[in-house]
């Protein structure tokens, strides 16, 4: 940097370069700035600075605010960081820093905001790291290196600070519940997620919450015991106790009127009924997640009076009875997930008024009757009604939907009628499961126009403002697996399952246009005709099941070009001819894949084809050859002798002709023969003499 520019730079007290794409080694910038004694703020967040922080960072003696978050920094935090005696804010979050955090950070006596989260720290944090942090109000620490960072303080440690914000995650804080929190009576937000606590929550902690805490997150631990229901908790924003081992009746807490109130208790052992007045007491809830517990009884009607509700997730419990009838007041509802319960009755018609609804998941219950109209659910992305007792004509349901459907799962019901052609209008649809119904008619020819099955890219579902991952059961590769939409992974699943219906007619050729299709299951129908010749165009196909139909003709050779194919079933059809070989089909050598196709031949079946090489057909051909009855073998021998003759003539005259015509070469050739004769005679004579001497010596 030119001296004049550096002199100008050093007049600054604040240097803010946040939110750019500056990519250079951070030590080069620090080495320039260490000469600038007046600088108080250095904000480089959200850039691409890389490398390690140099020890010279400790020479910025006037620095009060250091923000290097969201960069690509690596290496350790230098011990010289403890020299920044004026530092009030230190944010190194969202980098790739590792090794141990130096104990020298405990010298930052003016530090108020301390954030080291989302790095790969290792080693031990002890009370010595916080010795002089008397002004600390916000502490954020986490490590992505598998709990290799341990928070180890003595049981009777009393911190010198009084925190308002505390976040610790992905480190080892437990197994005991941290008793030092008892002194932190000014806490507004507490998040201790995945920190290895396997203990009961002490009573004093609940009393601490009733004072001022607005956010509590103790998820992903092994907390045990019961949650008190008698405390008068006035919690402000959210309570997340998911993924623990808490038990007993469901607590009923009153929430302050806030725009993002959350109660998430999923994956615990809570039992008993949902409190009947939950919708009145917690009327400001926007997120209610009680899934994966042991709750029983019916869903109380008061839940439908929680007008701000965005997410209602009660799946994987033992809930029974009919659904509340009136849902029209929940105008902001985005997700309803009631899967895997024992709910009965019909699906309320008031669902049709939920214009904001994106996901309706009611699978694996005992709902009956016909579906209400969903034509006003114009935001619907995922509709999963599988494993129920629903009935009616599929055209009535599908024909009225005008939403951007991506997932449609109606398997294991009693729907009847033809597959509606209106399905082809869903340009975002890339998961279709209509298996195990009573559908009839032909597969629509327009299936080849389902554009989301072409290629691998797909519009992602809207990111939900909470930890909600949709669970979906998908049958592929001959087994049923549960897929979890973690990070939008379901957007990359492309599957069509029409198995176990009464479909007839041919497989439409247009289906081979769906080049991104991963699973195609048309088994257990009454399909006829040939397998489409261009089936090899489905280059990403992993599962193909056409078994138990009435398909005929040959298996297309193009099938062998699908390199990703790992599950194939063509059994119980009327296919004929030789089974294709080569490429991926070489690995699919289970004969049951082709079983009960009487006219199929070739490997891996034991049935050979008529045009196989005669030499491999057994001893009959050998006998015929021995008796001179195989005309083709005689013809081959004739051609063999004819081909030898020109070679012999060319070789003979190439050597002998040259010796006859070239006198000097002829003399040289015969001289060579004479010399060779003499050398051979000499070798033999000397060998005989040595042998005689040896025999004479042995007699003596």
C-alpha cells in the first residue's frame, strides 16, 4: 500500500467492509492495520477472508469491536487476543477455526458480546477462560467437530458475569445439569442444544424461567423427569424441549402475545390427553409441535381457535376420535401433520377454506368417506393421505386442485376411476404415489409431459421458519424406507408408483421422456403390449418394477444402457426372446427378476436360446463331428487349408528365391551353415570328454 494511502487509512476509527466478496489472506490486512493505533471498529463480516489470524492482531490496542464472522478463517485463535484490553465485541462465528480456545480470552475485561459459534473448536473451556469477563452479557459458543470441545468447570463455580443471552451447542456441557446457571437471573434467552445433559431439570431452573426468560431451547439432550405444570410460567417467545426423555402429562403454559410463540415438545415420552383448553390458554401460538410422544385422546376443538397458528404437528402419537369440524379461522395455517395416529371419521370440509395451507399430511390413520374439495387450497405443495380408508372418484379430487403440487401420495385407499389427465398439468409434480387403490383405465398418454420429472433440477419447497422436516414413506428398490425432508432432500426424489391397481392398456411411450425419473413401479396391474423401446432414455432410473402384468414382446436392448439401475423386476409377464446383456444388467443376475416368463431365454435363466452357439449345446454336436456329418465343420477346414497355401508360397520364395538370385547372399548363407556345423560339433565333443572324466573319477 502506498505510504499516502496508508496514512489516510490510519486516520480512520472505523473500517466497515461487511457484505462484500473480498477474498484475501486476513494476515495481510492485519499487518497493514497494526500501524493504525486509532482504529476502534473492524467489521469484515460476510466476506471471503481466509488463512489464520496472526499474532499481530493483539497490537490493535484501541480496538473495541472486532467482527470477522462468516468468512473462511482457519487455524487457531492467537493468544495475543487477550491483549485487546478495550475490546467489547468479539464475533468469529461461522468460520473454520479449530484447535483450543486460548485461556487469554479471560483477560478481556471489557468484553460484553462474545461469539465463537459454528467453528471446529477443540480442547477444554474452564472457569479460567472467564476470569475477568465481568461485563459479559452475551455468550455464544458451539463446535462442529463432534463434541471435541468440553466445557469443564467446578460444580460450585459462580461466574463473574450475569448473562442475558446464552447459546451453547454441539459441545460437552453435561452430563450434569449446569448448576452455575442458578446465578444467572437476568437471562432472557437460553439455548443449550446437543450438549450431552442427561439429568433432570432442577426446580430452581423453572423458577428462574418464570422471571424473565422469553426463549428456552434444551433440545437434543437426554433430559429426564417430569415438567411441572403447577408453575405460573409467563414465557414470551418459545419453548423447545424436543428430542429428550421427558415424561408425564403435557404441561399447559401461558404465552405472552408475541408474533412467533412456539411450543415444541417432539420426541419425548409425554403421555395422556392434550389439555382441552390449550387453544385458549396458548391462543397466541404460531407453532405447536407435539409429535412423536405417547399422547392419547382426541384433538381438542380449542386448537382451531388459535388464530395465529402456522404449524400444527401432532404426528406419531396415539390420538383417536374425529377431527374438530371448524378450521376456517386458521387463515395463517401452513402445515397440518397428523400422520400415524388412530384418527377416524371424515376429513372436515372446512379444510377447503385454508388458502395458505402448504402441506396436509394425514397418512396412516382411519379416515373414511370422500375427500372435501381442495380447490381453494391454492398454496398446496404436499398432499399425503396414504394408508386410510378414503374412497370416491379420483377425478373429483384432482380435477379441482389448482395448487403447485409437488408431492401427491394417496396410496392404500379405495379410490376408483381413471387416472385423471389433469395430473399432467401439475408442472412441479415429481412424486406421485397412487398404489394400492382401485384405479382402472389407461395410464394417460400425457404423462410424458410431467416436466418436473425431466432432468434433475427442481424448484425447492418454501423454507419453513422452524425445524419441521416432513416424513414420507417411499417404496423403492424393493423395500419401504422413510425419507425425511432434511434440507429439501425430498425435492430430488422422483418417483411414480401406480402399482396394485386395475390399470390396463399399454405403457405410454411418452413415459420414456421423463429422463430424471428415479423409481417407476407399474407392477400388479393388467398392462399389455411391449415395454417401450426407448426405456433406456431413463438414464437416472434406479428402480423399475413391471412385474405381474401381461406385457409381451422382447426386453428392449436399451434397458442395458441404464447405468444407475439397481433394482429390476420383470417377473410374471409374457415376455419373450433373449434377455439383454451388458453394462448394469450384468450385475442384476438374480433369475427371479425374469421368473414366469415362459418364452424368455438366456442368462441368468437356465433356459438357453435356440440361436446359441452349437458348440455349447452338449455331446450331440461332438458325435456328429466325429462321424463326418457336420457339413459346416468340413467347410471350415477347407477354408483353413486354402488360407495356409498363400502364406507358405510367400514365405518359401521370400527366402529361397533371394538365395537363388543373389550370389553374394547365397555364399554368405552357406558359410554361416558351415560355421554353425563346426560350432555344434565342437560343443558336443567337449561335452563327451567332460562326461568321460566324471565317470572315471567316480569309479576311483
